[in-house]
C-alpha cells in the first residue's frame, strides 16, 4: 500500500476516474444489493478503499475492472457484516422509482429484481459494464461455458417473466 | 451494450426474431441503467458511521497490513506535530468529501444528521450562512472530531472542530493546493477552515463558523 496519498495530481486523476465510472458502479452495486442505500454505502466504501490503494494500480487501462472488483468485494463484506434479510419483491416499488411511466421498463425492472443473484450479476456485468464472458468468468470464478449458460438462461427467464420467452430454460453447462 | 461474446440462442433466426431480440436488448439495457443520485454519496447527506466502525477499521488495517506510523500520520489518525499538515492529510484521506466543486442546495446535510455528528463530537453549532454539504465524525490526532464541508464561493471548504487543540495564534495552512487557517476560539479549542487555492469566502466562513461553535459541557 502506498504511504503517500498527498499527491494532488493523483487525486485529480482519481477524481476523473470516479466521475467516469461512478454511475455504472452505483448501478452495478444496486443490482447486486437491490437497495439504493446499500449501493451508496458500497460505492462510498469501495471508492475510499480504491483511493487508499490507488498508488498500487499499475495499469490505468484496467481501472474499470479494478473498481468493479473492489465494489464486488465491498458488497460481499458489507452484506456479510450486516447479515441482511432476503430482499423481497415488496421492496421493488421502494427501490425503483415508482414514477417510471414506461410499463415495459417497469416490467423488465421487476423481472430483473426477481432474478436470482447468480443470473442477475453476470447479466449486469455484460450489459451494464460491457464485460466480456472471459472477464465475467474471471471475476465470478466461473468457467466461460457456465457464464454463457447463465447469460442465456437469464435472458430466457426475463423473457418468460415478460411473457415472450420459451417455456424451458435449459440446464446449466459447466460447473459453478 | 456490449455485443461481445453474445451467446447464440437455439431455434434459428428470423427477421422477426431478430427485431424482437433487439427490442429486448434495448429494453434490458435501459432497465439496468437506473437513475443515479445526483450528488451521491460524496456530497450527499448520508449516515455517519459509528465510532466503533472507524476504530475497527483503523485497528483492522493495522493488524492486516501493518500500517506504519507514517501512514497513520498521513490519514490524520495520529498527529505529526504539525497541526496544519495533519489537517491537510485528513482532507486527503477523505477525497470524496470535496470531489464536487459546487453542489445543489438539496445536497445539504439534514439538520438532524449534522446534530448527531456534532453531539458525538461534543459540539454545538448555532445558525450560520454556509450550507453544510458533508458531515462526519472522524478520528483526528487520537480524538473523534466533527469534520464537515461547507459550500464556498467556488468550491468546498473543509471545517474541523478541534476542542482539544489549543493554538496560541492563527496557524496558516498552505499545502498541496489547500489554503486556510487554524484559529483559536474564545471558548477554548480551535477550528481549522481550509479550502482550495482561490476560494474567496474562506475568511467569511471562518468568522461565521467561529461565531457559531459551542462546546458541550
């Protein structure tokens, strides 16, 4: 860990990174936790930790992946510490802006809210953060085949929930 | 969205299916992109972590990675002997508190939240003009102190309430692009008021805060 955190240039560089990635980090944290408050705490803590070890980041090009990893780890840490209750669909209206007027969007968000964590996270990583299957596999510790299967099943489950999907979701390939 | 590595669903492909898939993907991408709070969370009001959380964090860091005294001094947990330097080090330790130059009025810390921080820090704050946009109870030189940020003319201005730090005369702060002063209070103790170079309201904020602070007995 770097001991010297008083470099103003580095602070500005870090601030620029935060400005660029924070919105999607918040969204990712939200879809991990399905709680706006928790997502804010997760991102806040993650960015503090990221700043503390920013000097150790050698490849600035990998900053996005590095931040996502820290957010994921921080979510797990906070989740474990708080021993949170299972998120109920009743929380949906509270957590997702009830003012959203697009019914299709609301239905999709509700379906995402209800999707199992094991399907929701790789989907968010792929669609929201643009991660490749290999990157998702590396982050989640899963074989690429498993990631592909989960992505496929996640979409099928969403389509089913929206009333436009196939009846069967198929089995999961590879091992988790 | 990123189209890399898209899995190929079974069942072949027709123009209708393709259009439907595109609509689905567009809807999925939109659904995942929920609204992000404007000023979250560096400048927005948020819960203050309890004292034990910081103490545990400091202790955990010490045990886990063997942080040096130098590191602790850099974070302001313990003093270096140079009060001005310790104040700037503490500001660096919480960069998110001053990330945004100007925040909207709705980012003001709720009064109840501010009072909680002040109460834990043994202080009171009377009415004052500058908007408080961040407030937290922080370890500083071995004590828990109120650390808050008010909105200046062009950027954030950090204020530390230091009931246990006595200074004989104003101590100027000029380090790493931060300027300000640590001044004693007639009621004892001192306050540090530090902004970025060029901040026009520093003196005014210092006077207002100094007049508003009361220590709890």
